[in-house]
C-alpha cells in the first residue's frame, strides 16, 4: 500500500512540477505549484516526518503561494508574452525556450553525475536510531540558534512584496 501511495504522490509531484514550467498562464502555474507542494507533503508523511509535511503545507502551500498569487494578480500578468521583440533577441538570438532547453540539459547532466557518484549510507537499526525530535526542540533551535536567518527571511519577503507593489504601480496622467 505504501509503495502505491509513493508512486501516486511521486507522479503527481513530477507531472505538476513539469506543468508549472509549461503553462502560459501564471495563475495556473501557481495552482500547479500548490499541487506539487501537496504531493511533496504526502511523500514526507511516507518518510515518517509528519511535522515536515505539515510545515510544507502551512508555509509553502499556504503563505508562500499566497504571496505568489498576490504578486501575479498585482502585476496583472494574464499570459506570457510570445517570443518576439526583446525576448527573441535575448542571449545572442536565442529565445527563452532555447535557453531553458540548454539549462534543462545542464540540470539533467548534473543530476546524472550526482546520482552516479551517490554513495548510500547504511540504514540505522535498533539502538542506533536517533531519538525523534519534538516540535519543542525544533522551536528552540529555530528561535535560539537560527533567529537571525528567520528574521532575515521575513525581511526578504517584505522587500519582495514592496518591490512587487512598486513595479505594479501605474502612473496616472
């Protein structure tokens, strides 16, 4: 049963992620990204990490996607522009699709190299397994050891929202 659930969640995650890139409408891309995050959350549940699965839904599918939807709606970007004009002359005559194809090929080569050189560590058994980390311990580490990174991320998201508002602001004649 777990194997079937894994393959379903993995297929949904991969297909939704590929469709995110292939959509012309940014609203559909954001919704498909939410579906991909949901499938990743299901995979975390299978890995025995329900806290990470809940955080995946709350933080990414909730807060970050609301921010993305806000920016997409604020910019009023209904569809992607066709590859003409500026986009057609991008990077020495190569359009965005060609550049994307080259970058995808580079990513596939890097992934192949990484998987080929992967050395799996033996699984922990019996008494070797670490004690499960509680939500309390995670909270202490987050707000004591990593408080600067947490606050810096908050400021970065705020700056992104302000930048989106400034870019979307239309001057009235």
